[in-house]
């Protein structure tokens, strides 16, 4: 395992920390491959029930490592194959992970860093949190799912503004736009707050959480018929779980249910 991605586990919560603080956690090939492959492992690990994505140091992630990219351009290559090889698989796995994902967005989230944060189910930030849809500033279109996630969160008109003007969005405005789902008062509390929230979710009905995420993905992109079919399938799966049976029994007995994720 590379040192550029730290993997820490506490009970059923795994924290993934982008660990290139000297480069503001910019993505080089090593970090992209580590994140892509680790997410693939977490996807099938049923003992992991919530994931926190964070950045080491003062920034969350400023996107592609442009120093590394400059070397690629200098070699004569203009094919951004890293989008297909790295960013697309990371984005797909992050968005479809069958367990809650919380992004601890301390400091700057720019470019692909902003894109990936927006694919998390929840985003927690602090006073110095800043989102920057930086792609146009270097003559590029958006990637890593931002053309899908950003308009879903802020609407098409606002998404177009943020992507074309490519100006920093400060913490309070991020919260008002919905880029952050929670804004804490102290930057030092961003990661602890995210981990505490993840632990709360990990103790919940995680099979149902996964089904709800899938329902919303289908429902927001498809027709009513697509949504109804997805809901019927989801309820068939969830209705057969011990979590559902135990929760109903607990409700009847006026007790607090204990969820096991199965």
C-alpha cells in the first residue's frame, strides 16, 4: 500500500486520507491508483459500513497534480487517458458505494478534488472550506462526475456559473448552495465531526441505506416506471433482512432497534 493514501479503520468505519499534504493532496498516478483500487475493495467488504474521505494537512484536495501533468504534456502526449483509467472509475465507485460516504472537506477542494467531494453522500466543512471548480482555469472541461453531481446539487444555471467563472466559493456560500451539508465552527473539528457522523450511520440499517442510494440514482435519471421498479426490487431485498424484522419487533415492543447490516 502506498503512503499517499492512508487507510484507517475504527470499528465499521474506514477513513481514507489523501496523504500528499506538501502538494495539497493533488492527485498523482500513485494516489489515483491507490484510491481507485481501495474503493473497489471497500465496495465488497461487508464489514465496512461507512466511509470517510479526507485530506491530510490544510487542504482536502486540489485535483490533478499539474506538475506531473506538465511532464506528460512536455512528452508530446495530449490524450488525457487518466480520465478513463483513473478518474472515471474512482467517481463511479465512490458514487455507487453501497454504504454511506462522508467527505471531510477541510480547506480547499478544487478541480477533481471538488468533483469527488460532491459525489459523497454528505460533506462536512469548516470556516476555511472552499470549493473551486477550477477546470476552465487551465483550459479544460469538467471531469470526475462534476457535470452530473453539480447540477443535481445546485441546479444547471448555478452549475454553469460555477464551472465557467471558476471562482472560489467560500464556506458559508458552500453551505447555502448545498455544496456542504454541514458547516462546523472550527476547521479542527471537520474530520472528527465527519467520523462521528459516519459512526452514527454505520450503526444504522446499511442494507436499506444502499438500497435508498440506488433508488435515488435510478429515480433522478429515469422515469416514474423506472423508479417504481427500483423501489419494488429494493423493498423485496430490504424486507427479507434481519434488520427489518428486528426493527419491526422492536417497534412493537417499544424498544430501540439494533441494526446489523444484514
